[in-house]
C-alpha cells in the first residue's frame, strides 16, 4: 500500500505502530524518519519525532532523545507529548519543580490529560505535598473512575493518612477490576488489620497464600492478622512459614519474636533467632533484634556487640548509628556515643537527623560551641529546618547569654510561633521569658503543656515564668514537678532548686 501511496502519512504511522507491536524498533524508526522527510516541520513530523523519542528512551539512549526533544520544542514550544516526556526526565533527575512547570503547561492546554494528572501526583509526592498529590489522583478518578493507577495511589495515600475505611474502598474497587494485583491486596489486608477486622483480613489474604510468588507475603500478613486476634500460636506458625520462604522479611521476624514472648516462650524465640543468625549471618535486622533483646534484659555489653554488628552490615543506614549511639549512652559511655555519631555524619553527610542528634550529644557533653556550629551550619543550607532553629534558640539563651544572642534566638523562634509542636511552643515561651515578656511566656508555656509537653524542662520553664509573673503557688507546683526525680538532669536545675527553696522560705 505504501509503495502505491508513498504520500499517505497516516498509513506510515499505522506501519510504525505495527512494527513497534512486533518489537521491530529499527524499521519503526525508519517509518518515523520517512514521515519527517515527507512533512518536514508540520504537525505529523512533530508527532513522528515524539515517536522516535519514545524509541530512544526505551533503548536508554537519552542524548539523542533530548536532541529530538529540542527539535520538537523549536517547532512547537508547548507540545503536550514532548512536555510530558521532558517532565518524566525531570522526575528521573529529581528536578521536581521543573517537572511540575511542564505538567502545568500541559494541563493549561489540555485540562483533562490523565497522564499529566498522574505525573503531577507523583511529582507532588516527591516534593512532600501529599495533599496536592491526592487531589490530582482524585481528579483522575473523577474522569476515569476505574483508572487502576489512580485507585491504587488514592488508596495508598489515604492509608498513609490514617483514613483506613476510605483506603479500603479504593483497594476493593481496584481488586474488582484486577483481582490479581497483589500490591493492592497487600495494602487492603494492611488496612483491614489496622481497623482490627481480623477475620476479613484473613479472608482477603487467601489468594496470596494460593500463589507461589506471593506465598511468603501471604503467610506474613496471615501472621499479622492472627497476632492481632491474639492467636499467638497461629501467628508463630504462619510467620515461621513466611520466613522459611523469605528469610529477609524484617517485620515477620520481629512479630515472630513478639508472638513467642506473648506465649511466654521467649527462650524458644531466642533459639529461633540465634538459629536464624547462624543461617543468615548477614541479616542486619536479626542482629538488631538480638541487640534489642539484650538491651531489654540489661546485658549492655552483648547489646553493644550486637549493634556493632548491625553497623558493620549496614554502614549506610542512619538508624544503625543511632541505635549503637543510644546503646553507648544507656551504658554511660557518652564519648563512644558521640564518636559513633561522628562516624555516621562522616559516612552520611546528608543525613540531617544524624547531625541534629550529634549536636544534641555535644550539648549533653557540655561542648556547646560544637553544637552551635552544627545547628548554624544546618540552617545555612536548610533555613526552614524548624528543629535546628528550635534547638539553636534554646542553646543560645541557655548557654550563650548576651543581648545579641538573645535577639538571634528571638529571630529563630519567629518561624515557630504557629507550630503545634509542644517543644517548639515551649521554646518560643522560654525566649519570651528571657526577654522579660512574662505574661506572654506563661501563655505560651501553658499552651505547650496543653499540647502534650511533659517533663522536667517544661515544668522548670513554666515554673520560672509563674515565679516572675507573681504566681508563687503555681510556680512552686511546677518547680516541684521539675525536681521530682533527682536523677533527671536539665539546664537550669540549680536555678529551679534555688527558686523553689526561696518560695518555700517565703511561705
């Protein structure tokens, strides 16, 4: 036909699609090139270039794909297919804002583009904007109620938000269309377990047990449901089957040990764990479980040895440094706790949590300059990092007295004023206290406690604010709470004790 109708472009597109279906990529590429030769710079030539781009990317040939994209944009700056392709490349490169910009352009020209909505949802998730992601996935369902990707993503995000019943509805709708979707079935079982619908979870889980490829997952989920039902013996059986098929299921091992403990058979559980470690010595999570056991039983030395092994096996896992550091701290070895975190920061310089923990340990050790340096460095690169701002503000007013540092602390707490975190609100109150704003300080610190703030620091801060605000009875009550446990240390403990003694002496 093409030989007889060489100018028939639609026929050449049909040929290209047939060749692609047969995975004959080179002839398909030639068909697209022939179209470009016939149409040069027209709409069909643009469409053919998009076809060539898709083939190039399928073959992991990014450079020629990008060259073709440049040609398309030169001919049509807002070509939808090319914008979507470029957005995908931006997402691969984690250039999320650039991807969102391209996808919004697509939406402006084609408000009902399903692919753009799905990609926007993914982009917003990468940006941490889960609500916006959810909105986009729901927009897809408004247009295509049976769109499998949208159903799955809406259910997944609702599950993460704790909206268990809504998530259940989405996964059930998906499984009606695609019952073999084991990921959706897994999340549905998880949702049902979270709702304590144990029997329903066990029923929904059955197809996973009947498929060799999903049997390990099925036994694990069965064990979770039986554990929830308090059928600990049944849970042990199911979880051991799961681990026999897939020894690396972290949660299965932990639930198995918990089930043994519930049966008052912890010795059997530890025997299983030690045998597991003997068979799979490189499973870091098993050594972590062993360390947790020794920690609970008070065997500090063996706990440290187990956690050291976890770190050896997982030197790029931040939690490995955190756990070992915490164990050293529990054993009263603050220097080794700090050294472990220093090692972690050196190994994983982008892990902000390790840096903040290290700064807190420096503070604990009295090395306030090092703690301050870390917080200030973090805020230079991450100005909106509220935890660093909070901790630095507290450090400045407690450890670096002076008008300039007090003003700096006040600036740091400006971003914390609308927080619902009790620690942050308490810090805003403490800075106000240091500024002499005692009425404001009392209001903020009472709010912090009403939000759940507990402990000696909270009581000490509010007690001092009450004292300065001429509320001696309330001050005495809070300071007694702050000093109730003599083993608990906190900045200002001597001041709290002296103030309480003065209150008592004054009647």
